[in-house]
C-alpha cells in the first residue's frame, strides 16, 4: 500500500500551481543544470548528504528538482562496488515508463513520503501550515519502511510552511537521520527556517530563468507565449509566476498600467477608474491581487531605475522612457521607494478591514499621481 501522502479528495493539492503540471508529472527541468550537476557529483563521489535544502525564488523549479532527485534515487540500481559496476550517471533522467516513475506520478511509490499541508481540524479545507501531526505520519512511514531495505526519499514542500512543532520534529530527523533516507526540503524563504535546520542540510540554490529558458519551460508546461522577455521581467524569472501571469493576461494588464502611468502627473482619471474597476470587480480576487503586485513591481522598477541610472529591460512598450522621466535621479528613486513601502502597508491594512478593492486601488493610484506631481514641481 502506498505510504506517500495521498491527494485529499475534493481539495486542490497545496503544492500545485493552477494551470500547470504538478512537479511529479514534470520529467524535465530547464535552466537549473548547475544544481543538478552539484547533486550528481555528490552522488558519484559517494558523499550523498542525508538532507538537501533546495532554495531560490518561488516557481523556478525547486519542487521539480526534488521530484527528479527522488525519482533518480529510488530508480537507480544498487551499486555493489564491484569492478563491473556501471559508470556514474550523467543526468537525473529516468524514463517515464520506469515503474518507479509511474508509481510516483500516481503517489503510489512505497519508498517515498510527501510531507505537505494536510486537512484542517474540521476537514473543511487545507491547513494553513504543515503541522506536527503530518510529521508523525512521516515517522511512522520511516519505521514501517525500514524493514523493506533500500533507499528511501522524503520531499517536504514547502519547508517554509512548517509550524514550530513540525519544524522541531523534522530537525530531530536531520540530527539523527535514519539509514538510507534522503530528505529534500523545498524552501522559498530559507531565512524563515530554523538555523539548525539550515546547518544540517546541504543547499542547492536555483536561480531565475532568463527569457530563452523561460520560453522553453513554458512550452514544456503547455503554455506558449509571444513575448517571453517581458514575461521573464514581470515574473522575476519564475515559471510558476509566469503561468499565473499568462492565465490572467498579465502582460496586457501591465501594458495598460504603463499607459495609465504615462499620463502622470496629470492623471487620466477616467482611465484610472476603469483600471480600478477591473481589479475590484466582484469575484475577481485573483485580478485584484495581480494589480496590487504589478503596482508594487512598477514602483520597484521606478526606484531601481532612478537609483542606478539604468532602466531595466522593457516589460511593456514605452516603459523605459516612462521610468527615465519619472525617476531621473536618486532623489526621485528614494521617494518612489518610500511610496512603495507606504502603499504596501496601505494595501495590507485595506485588505484586513475589507476595504472596497476598487476604492483601495484608486486611492493607491492617486498617491502615485501625488508623488509624481511633487517630483515635477522640483
């Protein structure tokens, strides 16, 4: 019987990006050759660490790499050290037809445990964190599977979501690792983890994808785009974020935002109201979140452009000229950076008191217009 955590019936998987294949269903990983080579070198030298911390921005392939490593470890034949042993493998590739690969896709591999968020106490939805009860299931898995022998693997996705009790329980496993068990911890923000957890793992850092690799990764995920350069800029090189952007037509929305900001410091109010109504429409929570993120991203790009004197690669036509005009120097950069912090706090406060989304967005745009007016009057 499978001992990996099964999909909770009726609830979305907490470690799946909507609209994209689950990492266990993705056999290829694009743009992270250095991380793969580091692991393979450790494996070939017989120095396989018991704990691996896979870090980097959200959506760059950390979970996919964790599943690739687990698939590789569980599918590789035992090395008896004899003179006829095969040469060290040159990649983590395992055929989709391999029994281990098929069982992992079905979450039916008995030597794999997936630690992720489970159901809440009332079983009405997923818990907001990985709780210690889930780690107790992991301990039971390790005790039961020890008699089977062979290599075992544990994927924790994501380690950032463990509460204090769960993190301490995982730490004990890292301090006293069971024989022939490899723990793979996915972390988007490793600074949030216990320092003792980080110190007992070997880190594999994954970086953002450049535009050409972003385009290849999106095609592999079943999502083709016409402008991978702009998408790479807005997503920060994250495939997961790029998929979210394409689903919500994020490139067109950012273009619309740039066109609106081009009217500063004489804000086109009808156009601003129209944008606020799009983001604040009933049932459009995802679009509202995206508009907030794009506003924050625009202000960040403004501040960086003014501070460095260099405009980033355009994510929309006309953006470079707009950034240069609104942030011509470090003084302007500082004002835009301060405004970004103020608006971020305002957005959090507005959401906490259920402020009307359209009103919140309009207020934020007016604050941006006010700052543009101050700078124009210098």
